[in-house]
């Protein structure tokens, strides 16, 4: 694999942007979800028992324990941590020097603090993925703030390899669980005929994707299996074109998901992980920059590589044709497909490949470690070589440890392989499990809503006779309202409403709290449903009665003449989801007591410290602003500023090169990346700290050079004097 300086920098920048979106998205929802009058107050998760602070941090690793020391309650402390995280990530987006290990450690610790008290609203796979990727950023990012240099380190390839391994685990497991779940829609290749209308928050393009013919939907499911199961094996290929092909296939899948569904920052995070498949040479190709690396490979070797790559892609295509029984029907002009293997065959395939996949990871990581070790050994200068070797040892050990404990969640996909792991690996995994360093993944395990998309609709009334539906901003409800586009924001209440509709209200205790807070007219909870409170039908007076029904929703279809219908959805009534309740209702009170949703002790009085006042002032400034608009404003402004700074630096470099190109000994530093320049500066600094003999030799050379210049000037003066004497004689 070639140099990874530019992909590494791009990855760290993308992570700063994703952290920004995650913190801002969570911040705007804290009052309604976790505030003192929210659905699940976070203070219930922190039991102040009088134990030492260190012991409390070990029991529940969250910085919210520090809130009382700042004079803040849990609600304000959560907002403060989110604001700090958003400010840090915004600064890291704008300033490259702040994309540092220390900064990424702070971002990871802040998000982990939210996760520890997030309860059901933060227990999503993308939150786990963000925490795991964020911890890897601590190893991948440079120590700019401490070392004062963004120079390339010899162990960077080793730590960056962990990003590729995480991407492999994510994609491979996501493809495997679809078949191990025995879901009939995945085995029948019909999952996408239901997916677009049954996913949590579809986009308007999902309606059009749902209208595609069934044979194309089946072909798309087959392509998903190929991209998620077969292609990830190419992530560790020694042939770069195979890795690049795998990269573009992952990008294609993620972009299609983004266009048809709102999955917050999850797909953006997967795209950022995919950057680990790139190298500097390909990024230069994107930027239309000439690659200075000369290809010294023989023509025979190049042709052998081409033939091997062709054989690999041909094998994947042949395997897809055979495993999915692809047949071209020329009369109907369609491609038919079906799964041509059984569950037993697939289970045997898993037993065969799981352990070899682990060994492929071991060999790939070993290769990266060995090559990095040799690079450290070949560095000139004893001090620099020694420091590089120490750094390589530390980070190689950390990488090996992360890889080892990740084998536990990865091997969950196959029971026998998981049982064969060493007990010591399991014990190490159990020790760090609370910090979410490694996790298991498996997206879209089963397809829901096969008989229609279940949707809970809440209705309110002031007299118990006439009822008004309470419409949410993002989830489907109004049949005429188009699907929303909210990426990268995640409206966590809307997501949980989707999960609640899949079962009964007893499986979602928080729903009782939602009904209770709406009957009380709590503004913070109402803003989770409608940011503009005036759009809430009971904004002037809380409803006296509430109830909830479950409906089945489907996308509408185009009319026979090809025109589009006026409504996006159609629905039929299913059943009662939550009975009619009012304040003081016996059923409501029993449910609140059963789930412990009533305060046992009154919340602490409002603090008036400077920090608390500042936190409340910021809240007053953003209240009423839709979260997607706020997030995209920050992202677009910061990205635009980064581009302007980049163009300004490029124009300065162009001007400098124009001035220096006529000088005989001028060198072009502008064509080099910031990382390369930092490397040269670091080498110069460390060379200057070398042995005294080198310094004395340099001084001697300097003196010799000065002496030579003085002799040249003396000779020039003598020649001028001789010329003048000859002119006088004439």
C-alpha cells in the first residue's frame, strides 16, 4: 500500500465534522429527552452515594459527575458537555493543528459521558460506532499540541490499519446477519420491496425507489450481499486497484442509502472509514496533481497484476451468478435472480471463512508492523531512530491490543469460532466493555413492516369527543406531507416511535412518560415533536385527554395514466396502542409507578453560577431553530471557510513559485503537503539536536564557504585593478 498521509488527514477532518453534527444534534434534544422535565431525566442515572470521585468514574465513566463541582445540575452539565464537544469539533474542523490526539480524546470522553446516561435514546449502533471510531482517532491523530509537529510518524500506517479493520468488521457482519437471521425477505431477495417504505424516516426519493420493478429490487438485494460479504475481503488485498474498486463499491452503497433514507451520521461515518482504503497516489489523481512516484515495476509484473485483478473480479461475478442463479430473460427484458444455496450451506461457509478472516487480519497487521519497523530502523540519526522505535513499540502494542479484543464481537457472527477464542481475550474484552472501545454490528438484521408499516398516531382532545392528531415533524403521520430530509440530524424521539410501533406500549416504558408530559404541557417535550411550538395543536392549552392508535402505512402508487398522486401515503386502522388517559387516571398512575417514571425527590434548585447562566443563554439563542438547519449551517460555513483558506494558501504558493522559479537554486516547497513540510522541519530540528561533531563539521563547512567567498572577492578586485592599469597605459 502506498503512502496514507492525505487519506489520514481527510479521515481526521471528516471525523471532526461528524462529531460536530453528533454533538449539535444531541444538544438541541437534551431538554426534552434528559432535562429535569424531560422524558427520562438523566439525573436518575447518577446516584450520588458519597463515594470518592474516582470510584464513581470507574463505576459509571461519565464527566457528569463533575457537575456539582461547577454548581450545575445534571441537565445543565449535559448541555455544557455538548457545547464543549461542539466547540472543540468545530475548532478541529477549521484548524488542522487541533486535529490532535488530545482533542480527539476529549471528544471521545465527552460523547461517552452522554452515552452513559443516554438510556434507550442513545443505544443505537451508530452511537457505538462513533465511540469506537472516535477512540481509534486518538491513536491515528498526531500529538500536535504536545510535540508541536504534524509530521508523518513511522507507525501511522499501523494505527490507520485499525480503521480498515473496523470497516471490514462493520460491512462483513452487516451482510452476514441478514442471512443468519433467516429473515424470509432477505432469503427471498424481496427485502427492498418493503425497505423503502418501512424504514424509520424515508426521504422523498424513497417513494420513487419503491416504485422500481420487483426484478430490479431483487437484483439490488443481490448487489448488497456482494458488496457487504464478498467485497470486504478485498480490503486487505496487496493489489491497490482491488482496494480502490472495493472503495468505490462501498461509496456507491452508502450514497444510495443516504439518498433514500435518513440515517443521521451513520453513513457519513462509514464513508469516512472507507477512506482507509485509499492512498496518496489516488488522492493526487482526484486533485489532478502529478504523482512524483515513479513506477519501476517491469511490464511482466504489471501484466501479472492486471491478470490477477481480472481473475478476482471475474471470480466475484461468477460467484454472484452461481449463488444467485442469475438468468437473462430476453423476452421480458429482465434479469431473474434467486438464492441458490441453503442456510446449511451458508452456515458451513461461515464456519470455513471466519477463522481465516481473522488470520488474514493477523497477516495484514503483521505486514504493516514489520514494514513500519524497518522504516524506523532505516531512519538516519541515532536519537531520531531511538525515538521512532519507542513510538512504534507503544503504538504497535496498542494496535495489537485493539485488534485482539475486537475478535470477541467480530466472532459473534459464528458461534463455534467465538467459542474457540482464548479465555484471556474474553477477559480483556470484559474489562474494557464499559468504555465501548469495540462493539458488534449487524444492520438491518430482519425486515420489519412486511404487512404494512406500523405507525403510532397520538390523538388529543379537550372534551373526549372530538380528537385531533398530533403530527410529528419527521416521522410519517400526515398522508399528504412529503417525507423529510434530516440527515445528519437524528430526531431520537421519532426513531423510538418507530421502534415502539413494532411492539406494545409495555415494551416502551418511555411512551407512558411521553403521554404524561404532553398532558402536563411540558414545553421541552413539545419541542421534540414540533420545534415551532405554534404548529403544535395544543400549544395554548394542554389536552385534557390523550390516546394512541396504531395504523398500517404504505406508499401510494402512480396513477394509471402515469401521473403522481396527491398523497404520499395511504393507511388503514390497525388497533388501539394506548388507552385514553388523563391526569390522575388510574391506569396512567399505575404505569408511571410501575416504571418508576415519577420523581421520588424534587430536582435541585436552579443554579445561578456564571457557567449555568452562560449555558442557559446559549440555549435561549438556539431555541426554536430547526436542528437540521442549525447543523447544516455550521457544516457549510466551516467547510466553506476551510476551502477559502486552502485556496488562499494555494495562491500564495503559486505567487511564491513564480518569484523563485528564475533563481538557480530555488526549491519548490509549495507543492508539498503540510505533513511533508512538517516532516522536513522536524528532521531539520532533530538533526540540529544531533551530535556535537556534526555541529562542528557544519560550522567548519560554513567557515570554509565564507573563506572561499572572501578569496573570490579578492581575485575580482585584482582583476579590476589590472584592467584599469592597462587602460591608463593605452
